């Protein structure tokens, strides 16, 4: 299932993803699979605002 209602603004997207990672998903890959996202493209969007995924804390930091 592709989730079409993800925030378009990168900062709002960051907040949404980190909340989901904290509350529901064990990894970013699990989150991306559940939402039907291209994990690399989504990570690149967040890298553009200087956030990278840190698997040790399961958050974009």
C-alpha cells in the first residue's frame, strides 16, 4: 500500500517519520515497506535538510 498523505514539507516529514519509528516500527526499512515508500528517495529528502538515519537509535538525527 502506498500512503499518499505523507507530509510534503521535509521538516514535517521528518517529524512524522521519527514519531512512527519511535512508536511503531523497528527500523526505517520496516516503515518504508509499510508505507510503500522508496527508502532511498525518502532518506535523500531528509538528507537534504541534514538528517540521516541512525539505526542505533532508530531515528533520523
